[in-house]
């Protein structure tokens, strides 16, 4: 099993991170961390570790997660 998936319960973010994720992904009253975990757990998600970060891509969404603290740093939509 993938290391990031093994540590899914450790994934979290800061209050500023929640605001940034909601703004960037255009989420309203949705639990941003739960939403990101669902992306990570999706069998179609592409997960890559580069240096100190994990990058998770699913469709047009990319998450950046610190590989040591499992903090979601940011999330954004890919531009067309």
C-alpha cells in the first residue's frame, strides 16, 4: 500500500489551509480535509512524491501535501 494512503488519518491542514483550499477549489460549506482525503483515496488518483511534498492529481485537481507532517499545503485546479 502507498505510504500516503497508509497515513490517511494523519492528513490535516491549518485554518489558513482550509480557507485556501476552499477558495482555490471553489468549495462552499464542505469539509475541505474530508474532500481532499476522498481525492487521495480515489483509485484513479495519481500520487507522486517529489522531495518534501506529495502531489496528488485527480482530473483537474492537484493537492500538495507535506511528506513529513502530512499537512495539506494547498490545492488548486489545473487551468485549461
